C-alpha cells in the first residue's frame, strides 16, 4: 500500500455534520484549558534553563558546555515522549480516550513539583542533575500522550465540518500553556534580582505547576467520553506498525518542520537572544511572550480556514515560507533594535501558527478511527521527541562549533524541505478540499 493510497482511503471523521452546540463548546474550552495547564508544567523548565544550568552543574564548567548539558536534559524529556505516547495512546484506543487524557495531566504535575524542590549541585553533587534528568523523563512520558490524544479526543466530539476549528482551538490552548510559562518567567525575572531567582524564586513556577495540574485534572473529569469506532481486533500499536507504516512515515515527515521550527524559535530563542544579542533574561522572555500572544489567533484562524480550503494547501504554504523565510527572519532578530527583533520573530509566529492550525486536522483525519490514538501518537511523538527535543541541543552545539549565530536558520530550512517532500506524497482528500 502506498502512502498516497493510504491517505486516500483514510476514513472521514466519524462525527456527523452538524453545528457546534453548547456541549461542544464546553468540551473545547475544557480540553484547551487542560492543555494550557499541562504544557505550562512541561515548558517552564526551558524558560529557567540558564538559571538551572548554573545550579545543577559545576560552577567551573564553561558556559557553553553548561548550556549544552542543560539542553541535553531538556532533550531527554523529549526522547521519552514516544514511549509515553505509545503506552498512553495504546490504552486510549483500548480503554477510552478520556481516562488516558485525564491521567496524563496528573503524571505531569507530580515531577514538576519535584523539580521545584530539588537540591542543587552544591548540596548533593552529581545526584542533582541525575534527579533533574529523571523528572524530565517522567514529564516527557506524560506529555507524549497529551497532544495527539487531545487531538483525537476533540476530533471525536466536534462536527465534521468544524473539524479544523475544533482542533485549532485545542492547539491554541496548548500554545497558551507555553505562553503562560513565558509570562510567569517574565514576572519572576522582573520581580526578583538574579540572586533571588537563583535562590528561592526559581522554585515558585514549579510549585505553581502542581496547583495548575490539579486544576486541570479536575476540569477534565467533567468531560464526556466520545463515541468511537470499535476497538482494533489486536493490539492497536501492533496493527499500526504492521499495517500502517506508510501513514506513520507521513505523519512523522510533516511533523518535522513544526518540531524544529517551534522549539528553536519559541523555546531555544530565549537563550539565543541572551548570548547572540546580549539581551537581559527578563527582556528576552518579554519579547518571546509578546510575540507568542500573536500565535493564538493565527492558529484559531488557520484551523477555521482549513475547514474551508483544506489542510494540504495551508501546510504546504507553511513549509515553503519556512524554507525561504528562516534565514532573513533570523537575520532580522540578530540586531539590537527591538523593532527588528520583534518583526523577525513575528514572521516565525505567522509561519509556525499557520502550520499548527492545520496540522491536527490533517493528522487525525488520515488515521483509521480504531487505531487513531496510536497512529497519531507514534508518528507525532517520534518526530517531536527526536527532532524537537534535540533541536535546542544541536543548535547550541552548531553555534559554538561554527561561530555563526544564524546557523539555526539552516536547521529550520532543512526541516522545511523534509516536510515539504512528505507533503508532496500526500494525495488524500481533507474534510474541505
């Protein structure tokens, strides 16, 4: 079976065509809010990466090596995503979406609290980074079942003709979690001195993460279980790997651009602005936060538009714009002018927002309902776990080795080529094409 024929034969969403009702909006709101709270827990680490690097590694270590090891721990959390996503999605297909969807948020909150309470390298030596690594791995396993599982959960609730809008709403909520993390980091760095942040203040956002996780858990308990297709005859994971390999390759291929582009331009970029443009941490976080606010309406608008014109044209446009725009946009950001930095990052906001607004609909739409959780989780998490998790680490190494602060742009361009080639193999009909 070819990739094209598989995409063409993928069943349409099982939800009958109808308008959105009050219950649908409640599901969207609770799902998006839960995603906001869970992703806050996962990304708050990276906004304090510079601070944590100074606390959990030897003080005599070179700055570039300390940053490399800090992002190495970040990468480890992402490398755990595929395993967590496979396990959670497997039981989501077998036991129901809601149970796994709710469990993942609890599994995220607990290690977040522990990170906030961990003693430093000065107190317990090498055990400090090892414990930090263990907590990030647990977080990675939890988040692996979140985004694909959430997409599937929402897709099986909303009307078919509002598929893109529903998944775009969820994705914008998840993006809001990253924005919330950035806002909290700005507040902490603005309120406290660097010495206080390195002391007690860096614990505050992680302890707050537990409270947010508990809220998210109780919110999701009020969600109803969607009506799904019959379960797979054998293990959903076995069926996906055995019968749907071309689909997995396509899901992974189109995700490469988002994994590399997002985590370089909205996660790694906070550290990049500090060493490349010599911008203070609070200002770098402020710039990132300001720009990310614009991504939420772009994702919502793109999701809505994908219901009208289809997913494929929007994804193809995002890949093409990323290919030609990555270098000039990063060049704009490599200046002391605040206006030029914001203009460059807003360009990435538009491109990445275009991508994520259409991605969820395209991925869930292509997967057979009986293995939908497993297929999307495996394809998405392999790419985001490897390409996304390693991107800040590779970018840090690349800048150090080449001496070129703009070298991360080449990574985004390469990712755009991979995803564009994958999209050229996709001939399936979307819900609106």
